[in-house]
């Protein structure tokens, strides 16, 4: 299909608005992908674009400064030269195998979309696995084989949902379908695409091994602790979505469930101190404002996205790399960090493991310096629901964690063991 072995040429679109630090970290992780034919398109505010132009000439940079992620993604889609176009949020970091694994199912011509698993803020627990979405925009968890790729059709009622920070599409198919609905400025934007493609008979691939870490950076609509500052666009998008996909049906039950779910979420945040009591009615009022706005928002007929793509511009330096694990105690973290940075400079995928003599749970994060940090206690849990590890030697725990993360990124050069310090 693409004339070469390996995954098809892939364009990755990153939409960013006024979050330069998060964007830098996301792009650093993308530069270490093992996909050998990857281009990166950044759709961002003019200030971020100016900084990127000074930083690199290998990125395709598209200025855009409106609070409309669907319109921004459509701009990226228009500029994409790859056979596959993938999307990731600027506050996410992709595992080195993400793009190649997410793109691989498109070798099957029936596949028009793909989605992977998302790990949350602690880098260990899953924020998202798999789900379906129905014509009311409501999700239902979907059980899949976590060790294999699963190809699924829509079922006439709903579609497999692609998670916005970890999804890919056949570029020509998505452009022909009209891309993302600009009337959905923030919420349910990918769900609209999922239902549209499923109705046309296309398959979606669920790829558990294609993983990103998503941190929920602060934005105009939420704080860094995930507490919302405004629910207007959630309300507006729900109203628009129902008009698109459930026209003629009584929206009252759906809206009642939405109001109840948002109230529960806000009250829980009030209880744990992230919101004050007056915040709850104020935010619920913005939800109602949004619902009213969404009822009146214009809904233009979907139209194909015209391509503006220049020749494919591969990001230099991507492709398979050897891995390196550097491990040791937290009290020598500064020295270990220098070793990790040297490994990155030498072109390795580096994981720094810091284990102290405690039962503190493990966390995983991607450092802007270009390496992964796994930190916690020698006797701490990795999986939150798993058993607490027994008394173990430091080297044995490092080997165990290296084997676990080795499912998603290289951890050593062929025939070599992790480096313990």
C-alpha cells in the first residue's frame, strides 16, 4: 500500500495554545519516536510559532490562535502529507513506540481510525483504555485484549471512541469526511468523527501498545489540579452534538445525566478542597449558558477538507534506537541525571530509575531533558491495584521494572544489561 516495509508515512498534529513548556516536552518525546517516516505539524499561537521557527526548521508550523481545537486540527489535517495523520495533545508525552504502533494497523485498507491507551498523571495508572460512544455522546467501557490489536466496526448504535490525545486516521478518508466539526470547539470533537466514519462502514483499531502519558496541563478552561474554571464549551458541545447525531429525539434525559455528572464532579472537587462552595453553582451556571449557546450555534453542512500539504517533511533522527536504563538511589540523583543526559546525547532512549528504601508508590514521567524517570520506593507498588512487592534486592526490582517498561520502549542495547549505579 505504501510501497515500503514498516508503518506508513505518518503526520503527527500537535495543537497548542499558550503552553510553551508543555509543547516543548511533547515535541522532545516525538523526536525520539522509532517510526522512521514521521513528520510533525504544530498548530499553535503566533508566539509559540515564532519560538519554534528559531528552534527548528524540520517542523511544519501553522499559526492559529483561536479557542477551537476542531478548527485547529482541521488546519493540521490540511497540511498533513502523510498517509496517516495522528493527533496528540501538547500536555502529553508519547512512548517511543507510539507512532509506529498506532500507524501499523492502517496496512489493512478497511481501517480508517486507530486509538491507543493513555496513562495518567502518575505515569503508571491508566487514564483511558477503550470505550464506545453513542449518538448521545455518552461513553461505555469496552473490553479488549490488552496484548493485541483489535479491529472493530461500529455497531449501528455507536462507534469505537478514539481518545483525542492518542488517535490516528487515514488522512484522505478523514479529509473526505469533513474532518472535525468546528461547531464542537472543545468537547466531543473526536466522537463526531468516530460516528461519521463508523456509519460509512470503516473499522477502528484499538492498539493497547500505542501509549501516551497525559498530564492535564492548565488551560483557559481548567487549572493545573484539573479543577474547571468554565463549563460553557462542554455545554455548548453537548447541545451541538445532540443536534448533529440525535436530532428529533428528546434531549432531556441526556441533559439531566450531564447535569448530574457535572454536579457530582464539582462537589467531589469541593470536598477535596480544589473548589469552594460558591464555585459549584457558578460553574453549573456556565454549563447552562453553554447549552443555550449550543442550541443556537450555526451548523454548516460538512464539507471535505482541502489539502494544503507540501511534500512530506520527515523529522530527522527518528527511527529505532537502543535503550539505556540508569538506576540508583535518590541521594545520587544529580549524578544519575548527568549520566542519563549523556545517554540521550548519544542517541539512546534513556530510563532513569530512582528507588529509595521505602514503600512509596512508583511514578513515571518524561523529563524535558529527554529521558524518562521512574521513581518511588524499592517496596512500592507499580500498579495501584496490584500487590505490594515483597522484600527484594535493589537489582531484582530494577530488572523487574525494566522488563515491565520494556513492553513500550527499549531499555537496553541488544545483549546488554541495565546499568545500575
